[in-house]
C-alpha cells in the first residue's frame, strides 16, 4: 500500500553527539559522523541518501565537537532544512532525543545514528510502522557470530519479545540496526536532563507495549572503529556512494561480513 504520510513532513533526528573514543586514533580533529569518505563527511552521504526518499527536515543532535557539524551545515547550501539540538553534557541516545523535543514537529519521526548506515526501503518501513500501529518500530538486520552488538528476538508478526545487549548467543541472528520510527508519545517516557539510553533504559521499559522490528536483508555499515571505518570507506569508494546501492546484491551479508555490525553507541 502507499505511505499515507508525505515523507517530506516526517522529521529525521540524527544522533551525532557521541565521543567516538574508539575512532579518535585515526579521526581526532572532528566528531565521528564527520569522518571523511571520498573527501566528504559520512554524515553528508547519509543525509543525501535519506533525502533521496523525500525527507526534508533534519534535526542533528550534536554534542562532542558539535561546532564542527554546526559550522559545516551552516555554511553549506542545500535544499533540506537542517536544525541543531545541542547537548551541553552527554545525555545518551534517548536523552539526546528528549533534548531535541522542542524541535520535533512530526509523529512519527525517524531516528538514525550518525555513524552508521543500513540499507532499508524507508517508505516501506514507514508503511509497516503505520500498518502495525506501533509505538516504536526499529530496523533489524542480520549479523553473524560476534558478541560486539545486541541481538533482538521477534515473533512471527514482527513484535519484539526481548533484547540482549552484547550477549553472545552464536549463529546468525537479528540485531538492532540503529534506525527507528517513534511516535510522539515516546518523548513523554524519557526523563529530561538525564543521561538515558535507548538500548538499556527505554526499550526494556516499553517492550510490553507495541514495539516491532522491521527486518531488512540489506547490510549494515558502521564506522565506529578504525577497522570498520577503513573497510566502510573502501567499500563505499568502490561502489560510488550510498545512493548507488539499489540492489541487495551489493549488501549481501555473506559477501561482506567484515563491515557488518553495530555496537552500543559511544557515550
């Protein structure tokens, strides 16, 4: 079915405020989302991919070295609206979203991490969220055997039954890909002015409500470590940018297992 909402009217909240400690050895002069790929900030590439679906209003949650992000987008000329929500001290993934509440105008709104990319058809993702009538829907991707990130268990309809953050269970399993659709009600569940986590605080608290996972066969790129950054940089360079990935063949998890994986966000 067609998406009953215009994508241009859905706000996109991008989490850009983490310290990025693991990447600072190779990217020390800028926040992690501004790490360059093809001589362009990763965040630029991510925003352009999302804007390609029709999204037009982006809220960047900035913190550590946030002036670099603010300066870059204030100087650039682009058709999308870009706003800034600045945290004076680390607030965690959920706390950063709560801090951006005065700027968020849509329900639902899209939330993404500024240091990762998961191939997902965003219009179908929104259709799924609306059809299920969920409070929160998250994109789930397949990952291989590693304990570096959390796994998610769903039932046959896609409802999330449990979260296991960084608990190794072996075998191929579904992981949280760091892309969410949230209804406005979620904002009332996050305490203000506190360091509060999506993964450890909010999601376990609301799991008995309507929280669903949308499974994509697309792969996942994360630039959170020097090794992953180097591999993601090489891979995107070879393919000419994120917008070039129109088929699952480019993102088959078996073809590129070395660039899968999304761990807990840096704080």
